[in-house]
C-alpha cells in the first residue's frame, strides 16, 4: 500500500478528470489524500479519498471563469490562453506550494498525482524530490521540433520545411508576440518566488520540470506525433468510470429514436457564456431537420434564452453515457474531456473554440479527421450550420470517429493509470516506462 497525494486545480474539468483515477487508487488499496477547492469536497470523498482544503492557494471552485476572473470576459484565442495561464495557473502556484509542503510534512507521500497545470504541486515535488505523475486534463503541452508553439493552433509538420517553420515561430513567440513574451516573464517571476531556478526553454510551456510520468487521457490518433515526445508519456484512454445509476430520462427521450439526426450542443461547465456557443448554435440549428439536445451546465432558466425553436430540447445536464449512443454529431466549445468522451463513443464533432487552449483541441479534431474545428474568429450561425451539415452528410467524419472509437476501446484509463503510478512508486520516480 502506498501513500498518494492528489492535487488538482479547483475547476470542474480538472477535478472531473481525476475522479476515476483517485477512485481506482483507493480501490487498489492505497491511501489517498486529495488537495483541491472546497466546492469539490463531496466529489473527492465519494472516491474514498480524504479531502484536503486549500488554505493559501486560490480557491475559485464553484464559479465560472468569468465569475472568478471578471477581467477575462470576452477574451479569445492567444489572449484568453495567456490570461488563463497567468491568473489561474501561475499566480496561485506559490500559495498552492505552501499548502502542499505543509501536507507533505505530516503525510510523506510516495507519489504526487496531479493535473498538469497545478504548478504549486509541481513546485512542491521539485522542492522535496517526490516523484510526480500528471493525469492530463488537456493536450500534450511540451514543445517539439515537429510542432509549432502551443497556442497558435497550427497542425504539426516534421518535414525539413515544417521544422524550419516551427523553429522560426518559436523564436517569434519568445521575442515578438507580446502576450506570450509577457507570460514568459510571469513564469520566471513565479518560479523565483517559489525559490526555484529559472527554466530557460519555451515561452511558457516549461515553467516546471517534466513529470516522472505523463498520463494522456486519450489515444495516439488524437495527438500530434512527435519524434521527441517524452519517453515517460503513456496514452491510456479517457479517464471514465462505470455508467451512472438512477438517471431519470426526460419526457422527450423517445424522440431520440424518431428518425431525425440528433445534434448535441454542449457548453461545458466553466467556459459557459451562452452567447459564445449556445445562442449561435440554437440560431443555426433551429430550422434544420434535426433534433437538437443542448446542455447548459447551469440552470437553463438563468440564461434568459426566451422561446426555443421547436426542435430544441434544453437540459442542464444529461449523462453522456446515456445520450451519446443516439448522437450523430456533437457541437462543443472544445473541452478536452468532452471531446474525448464523444470520440470514445464514435461521435464526430464540430468544435467552436473561444477560450483557454480549446483552439488547440479544435485543431486536433480537424487534423485527425474526426470532425471540423472552426476558426477562432466570431462564430456565425451560417458557419456553424454549414459545419454541422457537412459532418452530417459527409460519411468520412463518422467513419474516422468510429475508427478512433475502436482504439479507445482497447484502453481502460483509470486501471492503466493506477498500474503505471504503482510502478512509479516502486522505482522512486526513476522509471520512464515503455511509451
């Protein structure tokens, strides 16, 4: 039995992606303590882990991004991503580190298991020499000679010309792009405050040392190939658990088998400004011969949407395990967990990104052939309608999504994660695994 300390940023996507891994660790007989925001105490304790509250770390759990960081409202693209790294991940890191070092004083963990963006946990692991495993909540974040810098949403290229492009863009991002250059300075300040040496590489992607184990919650077909990927990286498939129990199907459920294509529109749980996706989607799809099932993540009545088109069914939440087998295309803002869940069911996608790193997720959707990633500019009803119609009528998208689904079925994310974390603990962080 090992002592495991789990640490996650206090956001829905970060916590939800860790739930089944924590549960599987407890079921395997390990002692697990979990540090995160107070809004998630019940979810933490439901896994069998012991909850550890944030004290010095910024606890914004239970709020949308705009509620927690009002000055982020309206930001998109690189500006949105850099603001997120600065305010959500960099600046809270020192307080997180203080908290986690205090936990380690009385609970000497064998391994720290974190998301890749709770940098305070990474600082604590670096300070104490504790092995650390990342359970990824998004795309692979480290740079490569085969890819453009993170944040530009460009496809990979390993050709001589492509690698030249990548080198030039990396230099430009460090020296010419204002937001990324400022973010690099912020990263240096953050590490200095934590009493750690600066890390010279990248504009911001290497604010911390690489983890001893990097668990990607996807499959190789949905991540750019790299000749220099970290050897301790493992693709384990999505971190999903058993089907939910006790779901009460809404009165309209029988319409899912009514012969019309089913389009699922999901806003996500944090980046849920209705005007960014939900409103344009309902406008775009309201007169199409489809059944639209839209989920809001917040009480629908709080959005003030007014009368809905006759073909729209609006709910706060519907379990994806129940809904996705009926869905022909999913329209999403590009949340990584939701995209991987859709692909694990063979559902093709239309991604309309706006904030955080979601334009990078959209780029991977297009690159892998499982759907259409829209550009970051202002979303239009006409553009969204055209994308949905294309995915519905061009069979290659569904064929590719179903091929990727078979790849997902060869993985059990939580169990594979536990096996690899146990190996890391046995070797005191020295193993890199088998790729």
